[in-house]
């Protein structure tokens, strides 16, 4: 069995998990509601405050789906109770970030500002302290969407390996290069 798939997902207090006849799992909690369609081969059972997943065979595809859907439902349960937070740091002279509602205005050293529209499911906040790099904070109950939006913002100006300028995740360790004077 899949090591991840065989572990049941514990349903925390205040969370309600239901499974439709179309294999759609709905997770409701204090922070919101999430839905996920499960492959028809994977069987889902909710019993004793646990969600259990079973697969029909030991095919590679079934093994992969078994662990995948267990992990997705676990992330959904954690999301509707605690939520997820990602922080991005803007490293570079003159790099700025501001937001009005869900519109993110980024100044990343290009000839123009970049206006990025954040999906309504996410909350965005920007902070700029004197002497520190600007920080963009993204919050959501959907881990998948949060990671996708954070990766898209990072791709607008990836950190370069010589000075480290660009948009990076907070705590991300960059591989730095020495530059041309180091070779002499």
C-alpha cells in the first residue's frame, strides 16, 4: 500500500467532511469551504472522525492516485481550520509593492509598474519597513491556489544568482555565483 494513502485523514473539531455520489469531497470549516473531485477508482469513506481512502489494485496509477488524494484532502482539512500563509520578499534597490484590495502594484526595476490581480479567494497584504525589503503576504485556505499565485508573482522577476535581486520566498536560500573577478 501507499505509505501516505493508507494513513487516514483525521477530521478536526469544527470540520465537516461529506462525499457525494459523484465522488466529490466537500470540506467545511470555520474559515470556509473547499471541494475536490476524486478519481472514480479511489473509494472514500468517512467514519469515526476519519477519512479513509482505498484503491482497487496495485497498479502504478492507482498507487499514485491513492497518495495524491489523501494528501489533497489533508491539505483541505488543514486549510479550513488554520489556513496557509506565504510571504514573498522583494530584494533590490527601488523594488516596491503596494495593494488596493486585491490589486497588487509591483515596481520591480522595469520601465513600467506591474499590476497583478490576485484571485478573490486570497487575501494580500504588503509591508515596507525602513531599512528592510518590502514583503508581500498572501493568505488562503486553498494551498494549491496559494502556491500557484505565489509562484506566478515570483516568476515576474526571479532572483538572479550574482546579487540575489528579484522576488523570492521568505527564507528561501539562493545559490549564489562568485562573478567574473573570482576566476583570476
